[in-house]
């Protein structure tokens, strides 16, 4: 079982295929882990491994990954994990694709290391609408599963971590101004529910200078065209 150890943090990851690297960030909210790809409209690991070096990972304290918890934890903590894993694997430049919470993670990587990210695919990204309490509740449910094994983490630390994650606006970790200036090519697949508001996907596509929106992709009859759009987008932005 491949585990990357970074201090007290242990990150589980999988690699499939060969070619230009593609980091996959799974849905599942705070539980974001590789196994969630099996529950999505189609599995991009299976789709893209024939053409790319697909790297999928469990985020810290999700799936088979573990890490300490502190009051200072926030989006940047996950970004540092993701970049450290790519460094460990000898990957300098890569595509990134993320679903659900993977949307902000993709944009956080672009903000932190724009020169490393060739392009990003955002499948139904989360975003702030009239739904902040839903994200707080989701965090609390995840934290409740961990607390019995973390007696050293105070309730105040958990609350600080939750606030750091979900008290922001728009995508929670990057601003509309950043997205409007982002020169990284983006493919945005529309969200349309409580956690993945349609308005967030549409606003990213409208703001980002090099963004393309795919509106229909979840229904089986739209899978072939949507898959083709993803493959074409990645191929167009893969460095020679």
C-alpha cells in the first residue's frame, strides 16, 4: 500500500498509467478519498489512465490517510500535502482534476503554484450559496468520527479548524478577484445541488479568462460527450 510520510502525516495514494501527470482530488467533502470515484457518474481513473500518469490520493484524515489536527489547519494545509506528494513523486508540472471539495483544492493549487499546474478540471465544485450551515454540519459529522481517537485536540481547536475551512466566501479558499485573474485553463462541469451550487460553477466560468463550461454531463446519455470534452481539454493543454 503506497503511503507518503510527511512528518506525522501519512498520505495514501494510487498511481495508474503513464504519460503527463494528472492529480485527481476526489469528492466526499472532508472524507475526500480515492474510493469515492467509484460512486461518481464515471470514474476518471479508468477513463484517463490509458493516456496519463493518474495520481489519486486520500486527503489527510480521510480514507487511509492520517494526520495531526490543529487549530491552524485550513485549506493551505491540504495544498501543502498535495504539493509535497507531487514533490515526493518527482512531479514538477501536472494537470489537476477535482470533484466537489476538489474544486477549491484545484484552485488552491493554482494560487500556490501557478507555474506547476497546466490545467484544471472542476467537476461540480462546492461553493457558498445559502448553504454555509450545511458545510458546518458536514464538518461536524466528520469530526465526530475522529474525536474519540484524538483526545489531545480541544473542542476549541476543532471549532477553529471548521471556521478556517468554511467561514470564507465564494469557493471558501480563493476570491472572485483571484479567479478573474487566473490564466490557468479551466474546464468547469456544472454543479446543481445544495453543496455544489449551479451559480458557483457558472460564476467561475464567467470570471476566469480561460474557462469553458460543460452544462450536461451527469446523465448517462451525456457521458460520451462529456468524457470527450474532458479528454480534448486535457490533450489541448498537455505540454509538448
